[in-house]
């Protein structure tokens, strides 16, 4: 069974290049300010979410295990 994730985007860092949408299109969307938001943390597999976080040029995506609080990225 897949673990539940908590996915957040630091809007102080996000520049809205939408790379995250390329890797996890069901999790991330750009908001009206053209910054990414995690709209559905269960929308794509964990591997895709972590790949999106790893490819964010600003390291603005934080991924945690929702049950334990363990930080998976960064």
C-alpha cells in the first residue's frame, strides 16, 4: 500500500516554471499568481512526485510522509 504524502510548495521560492506539472500533472497546478500548488497529493505515484520535486530548479517543493512527518525531499 502506498504511503500518504504531504506535498507543499514554498511560494517564496517558486518561480512558476511548471516543471513539476511535467512530472506530476495530477498533483501540481499553477495558481492565478503563476506559482505552483499541490492540489492533489494522491494524484500521481510517489516516484513521480519525488521526481517533480527533484527537478524543481528552485527546490521549492517539500514532500513529507503524512503519517510520520519524515521529510522525503529536500
